[in-house]
C-alpha cells in the first residue's frame, strides 16, 4: 500500500514544518511505503492529490490544517470524477482549528493519526460542493460552509498571531463590533423555503468550526444531509451570550437559533450581502447567492483504529 503525505509547511503557523522529521520517523517505524511532498503555494495540494490518485497511490494524506485538507479533498474528488481513480483520504491534523478531523473521527494528535494510518480502518464520508462568485465552477468541501458572522470571524482570525481556539475567540469578540446587522436571506431547502434576517448561517457536513464552535453537534458525516445552524437577528450582547452556548453545542435552546437538514441548499441575499467561506476558503466577500449540494459517500477516510 502506497501513501503520499502532502505537508503544508506553513500550517499551524509553521508547526507542520517543525513536525515533519518526527512524522517521517513515525511513518518509518510503522514500515509504511510512503513519500512526503511539501506544498509550495495555495492550490498546490489540489494538484498533488489529484496526480497522486491518478498515479495509483492508495492513500493520500493531508498533513496540515483545514485548508490543506480542503485542497486534498478537491484533488481526490476531481481525480475520481471518472470513477476509476479513487484514493483514500487521511489526515495528520497539525493546523490551527483541525475541525474536519474532529468531525470525521480522525485522532486529534499527530502521532495517533499516524498510528491510525498503520491500522488502516476506513469509513465512507459525504462531501459537499459549493458554487459561488469565487468558484463559479464549484468547490468541494469536507467540513462546512459559513455565511455571515463566522466568515468575518475567520477573516479577522487569519490576521492574528494567535493559534487555535484563542485566535477564534479573540476574533469573534472583535467581530461583534464589525458585523451585527443581519441581512435578509432566502434559504431554499429540500422541503421548504425560509426567508428571514440571519446574522449567521452554517451549512455543516462536519460538527465544529473555528476550533471550538459546535455549529452542528448532531451532524452525521454519512447521512446524505447538511445540518444548518441559522441564527436570526440578535443584539450584540445576545451574540456574546450565544458564544458559550455554541461552544458546547446548546445554542438551539435559544429562540433565535434554528436547525434544518437538507441535501441541497440555496442562499440568496434579498438585501445586504453574503460573506461566505467553505472550509475556510473564501467563497465570496460580498456575494448575493451561493448554492450547495451534498455528495453521499463520495470519499473513504482513515479514522481512529
């Protein structure tokens, strides 16, 4: 069995680069047949993953954060569009948030994730596909799409020198003073259309965003459905009060927060705009419409043994 490890040297503010020697030693101790390549630019992991699948690698490993994982997912999905070049996905989580790994059952520590590669326990997972202004031809996603408040949080967090949960918490507090007027949205689902002001819409395949915010605590990654967390117009103080609830997954107790499930989602801004991201990749900064569709059991992933 052949493994290609795609390592993003800047992931985790340079943590991945520091760990490459240790990861290499651990892979060797398991006597795995592997190669390690480092990404050199944004989008490089898409190219590497796609080519690895076409070249017959059995497992393609994203060593990095959620952005690296997203690129590897896109590369593998593109390679498998003909149905003949399907490689298994694996993750060594060494990024800031590692939300995809958390939601998919990947061990949170890099050493345990390498051990899981050797154990080779797999499961099928759904992935999503989003179409928006920055990706008119579509972009695959593993964890979820964020619209509104949490997207601005991501923009702010990326500018901070902090890591992990602390970066997102600080960014979220700052965002309360930047983004607090909810646009009027039309949200088209499988069985209904919802029209309301919404300060935030999270369309989740995974469970968590931002390293600590449980947007969809009951989400299943193989049920063929997105879980939507829709937060209506609330005051700034209410946003602050909702933050700890979202962190422990109890936000649905609040009357302004609704849960929906759907295999297809179309969101249109009837007024205002849609700042949106998919797995942390910017879909649009001020768009008017995005669409999403789930693709059931599209990839296999290595999980905890």
